[in-house]
C-alpha cells in the first residue's frame, strides 16, 4: 500500500520535529550515578557526587640543602626553607607556585 503525498510529507515533518525536539531536550549520554573521573575533576568541590577539597599538603624538597618542608597547596604566604632561607613557594591567589628546582610529593589524605 502506497502512502499519499500528503501523509508522506506529514510523516517527514513529524520525524524532523521529533529530531529537533529530542536534541533540544539534551538527553544525557552518561548515567549520573556513575560520573566519569574527568567530569568529576571539572566540577566544583561541593557539586561532586562525593564532596572533597581541592587542596592538599605536600612535602617540598629544597634544591640547595635537600631539607623536606611541609607546604599547603593553597598557601597564602611565602614559604621558606628553615635551614637555608630559600623561598620554596609563593602565593598566587589560588594555588601556591613552587620555586624553580623544587621537587614535591603529595601527602596522603590521612
């Protein structure tokens, strides 16, 4: 059985309307219960599935005397080495910027 030209055109218009409607609704490609690691990293610390801070403590090794100093990742003051007084990090308004040649290790959460 062949369709009349009018019904065929109405089927096409319904198809394109539904296609536009469904794309405008923005269906999710992933399940919200199991977000990807990349999407969780990009979210605000309070908007994640499991809330957690962005800051951390780290052990910073001085390049001159190899003394290890604990430094907060978002330190608001200049951190200097206790033995040689070399500047290890400086504040930038967000995360602290480490000095040239300093190596660091992120401390564990507990």
